[in-house]
């Protein structure tokens, strides 16, 4: 047994909650994330470079199991072998096993939100991928991927899009692990599935009813004629293509008037990543209106009624407007059966695809959807903001088109009256 090992105890591991790495000695560590999830890692130096390998999640892998795995790694290193390379030589795993190992690797590398893993596990499990779960990853080709996607491609567009992207990620991971031969990923869209499946899906969002984008300008015009905080919040949501929770929970600290930018923090985003939203002139106009009504004690852009009352009683208790307030607004406007709050994101996406030349990647970034590999995402974070600003301004102008028509009609009427009066 190497010196300075067995520093941890089974009880200590079970009760450990402090985020960070807790060493057992000789390269074995218990890693605790900010969310409280725990896993085992083994660390060593290979050619002077520190290398990390995951050994599995706790409690699925016990302290004793982790020590056995670490011992095996140390024995391989003593023979001049690389534990990671030796793992790659194992029998090619099934898609089910590859998914588990991919999720373990992602949690160690970046995922802190347990819900994120749960979402991936669900979509890559029996619910959608039953036909490939027990196939070895080197046996999965385009035909198998199409068989998974076809049942949901037209009926659950957003789910199908995410499912395809997640299968692509897992198969790319399998190739990196040398479980699959190098070559074209059978789940890739461009120059791949785009030749087999419809190139553009109608984003019906499953049960999320969506208003056609052609009807949106008239709806926004009616929305502007409505009085109250809920209509302002809903128009802001539409202008920014945001999810309901992101918009109604917006705080003033997230708004940068100088940069004309709304930055939604990671903890309020579905994907757990910060999201920057360029603000169109109309979106800024709404924010300035809300700022003029701001109660000193309330940090929310769209405060709820209880929050305002509490502030007036000098017993501040801040609350944002509720999502149900927006649903009630749809009922008052008599479109509840034709659209949902989430469906307005679909209206935006359909408009971009049908009526503009903006790249798909720009539209997906505006919806805070992840697109491309890690290098591509890093590049896009630096360059897409200016393009997204133009996109959101174009969307605002389109939504304003019905108002422009009304103004022009009124101007023509006034001119006709003036002409008759002067005749």
C-alpha cells in the first residue's frame, strides 16, 4: 500500500458536504460540487502534466470501490501505462453505457446542476432511445439515429432537436474514447441528416400552442393598448424571446442601460449558463417606463401587486409578477386557446426561419440554445452578440409594423381633413 493513503473514512465521505477535492492519498480524491453531488477522481502526472480521470459517482462507487480502482490505476502507471488509454482499450460499450460515462465526464468537467444531468438521462434513455440503448456505439449509424428521431421529428420539434444534438455529443465522445472509428458523426445535421429529415421543423413545442408570426404585430398592438404591468412584461418577453421565468424574474441589477444589454445569470437559466440579451429600442422603452414606476424596496423589473402594496405600507417584501398573471392576460385578450406564453418563442423562431436571412446559429443563440462543439461555442460567444442585436432589432421592427400601418393611416386621414378644410 502506498504511503499516506486511506485518509478518508466511510462515515466522513458520507457526511462530507464542503465543495472541493478531498484527498484519500496517492492520487485518489472525493470531489464535491457546489450542488452537493459527489464523485471520485484519480489524479497523476503524465509527462509532467497533471491528468484527471473519473472513477464514478458516490455512493454508486463506494470508498472501498474507489480505492480498488485507484490501486489498479497506480499499478498501470508503475508498468509505464496510461490508465485513461487502458480504459479506452476496454470492450466497446453499448450506447447506454456510453451515455452514463459521458454524463459522468460532463459532471466532473462543468455540470453543477443535477437537473441538467436528469434531463439528459431522460432524453437519452428509454423514453426516446430504447431502440439503440443496447447497441454497441460502433454499430450505430445514420439509419439507427433516424429510427430514433422520426417518431418525434414533426410532433415534438424542440425535443427532437435537443435529442439529435445530444446523440451527436455522445457519439462524438465515443469517438474521442476510441470506441468508434473516426469519421462523420451519424447524428450530425449539416451534410448528414439534413438530406434525410425535413430541413426545417415547425416548432410546435409539443403541447405549447403558438401564434403564427403573421398574427404577432396585431397582437402586440393590442397588447400595447392594454393597461398594467402584465402587458408590459409580456411584450418584453416577446421582444427578447425569453422564457416566462426569465422575463418575470428580471431584476434591475441584470439590466445595463449603457450597453443596452440584459444579462440573465446562470442560476436563472434552464441550461445553467449566463445569457446576454441585446435590448431593442422598444425593449429599452418598456424598461424605462418600469424604472419610472419603481418602488425603492423592489429589485424586480416587473413587480407583483403584493410587492407594491408591501412597499406602500413601508414593509417591503419584493415579489415579481407571477407567470399566472400573464396567463390571465391571454385569457382577457381571448387568445388563451390559440397560444401559450412559451409558444411566443416558437413564433419568433418561425419568423426568423421563414422571413429573414439570419443564420440558424444566431437564432438558436437568441433562444439560449446550445449549438456546436465547445470551440465553436467559445468563438460564438465573442462574435454573435452584434449579430443577435441586429436580429432582435429586426424582430422589434416587425412587431411594430402593425403600429406603423395605423400611424400612416391616421396621417393620411389628417391630411385629407386638412385638404378639405383648406379647399
